[in-house]
C-alpha cells in the first residue's frame, strides 16, 4: 500500500495503485503524488498539515501548501489516541507524540484521548 495525496484538494488516501484522477473537488482532475509506502511511523507536514503513516520519511514533492512538504516524524504508530489542542491533529501513537513543529506555530499541545 502507498500513500497518495492530491495537490489540488489535499485528499490523502492509502491505495495499492494510483487512484483515478476524475472529479477532483478542487476542480477538474486530481493531481496525485505518490508519497511512499504506508508504514509504522507517524508524520505531519508543517505546511499543509497532512498526517500520514509511512515507512520512513515521505516524499517531499508537490505540497498543497506550496512547494515541498516539510515532514516531522511524530513517533511510531500505536494504540493510544492523541489530539493537538493547537492544530487539531489526531494521531494514534505508542506514547506521547513529538511536540516540535506544530503547523500553527511553536510546539504541539498533545492531550491523550
């Protein structure tokens, strides 16, 4: 399985093959980018706020937030649920996620749910 993201509408999905391009909510056709394999590490982009589970650092090209993604590894995927009080990000983690590089500035403010 791979992570795919549309540069126009920010849709992020996991799929074994490239998704269909028709009917993008952003207008016209989707512009899919293969961000890499799904894995056991949580990442968030500081620019577009995308969250994904990846096998190593995701590819940086085609960020909907303009230019290249700026990924931060938040930690390993686990069964504990956390939410950041600043950016609203939700993540399933093995423990408290890394606090640095909140897209809304400064540090994440994680609360265990």
